[in-house]
C-alpha cells in the first residue's frame, strides 16, 4: 500500500491509485475552492481528506472515504451565522465511459474519467463538499434559534383591516 500524504501535488491519478490499492490522506486549504466559497458565508481553514482507492470484490475500481471541512453558513431559522462541519461520505466508482457507469452497482456514484490524465484533488474534494452542503442549514433544536413555543400570534402586530363585505352591507341597507 502506497501513501501519498507526503507528496505536495494536488493532482492525482485515480485509476493508478486504485490499481495500487492506495490511500490519500491530506489537509487541503478551503481558500482555493471558489465555487464552495460562493455558497457559504466563509470557507477558511482546511478540508480533512481520507480516501482509499482500490477495487471492490467485483473488481470495480472505487474511491471511498470521508472528507470533512468547517464552513460558516447562515441559519435558515434565525438568520444568525453558524459553524457547520460538512462531512462527505465518498463511495464512488471510477469509470471511463457511460457504459461502465450504467453497469456500476447501485451503491456507487459514478465518477466519469474519460482518460488516465491526472485530475485535481482539490476540485474533486470541492465537488464532494458542495454536494454535501445542507440545503437549509439550521441550529440544533434548543440552540440559539428562537423556538416555535416562544413565538405566538400575539407577538405579531395586528392591523385593523376593513371587512371586504362592508361595501355590500352598505348597499343592502340602501335597498
């Protein structure tokens, strides 16, 4: 088993790594992930990457592991900023064409790599983190957010509204 954690390159060759039953463990700076930065309030620090490349029992080449990164997002319930630990559980089948992707067992998400050219590990990690972002981030129940029990209809200002049928009542009185 060959470890790549000591190599500074951000490019990897997934098929070669899978053929060699390799492990990639790195810290990757979030500052270089512009697409992720556009979706969150703040993305600083590092993503922790632990990926195993190998073959499963059916000889499909796979990439499996976890990617975790801290980001700052806005709570959809209270609109305050909150820290979110984004964790991507990666279970990907490496394929070279659409036919291989269709034959991949259902537990694997296909990663189409049409050539053996090196790919950017940073971009792969960024893609997985983006897919793992919460759709509507919220604080845990009982945390900083306002509870629904604390909110009642009495708290809302009541505005006096004219009855829409008042005009009909006035016409009825005339006749």
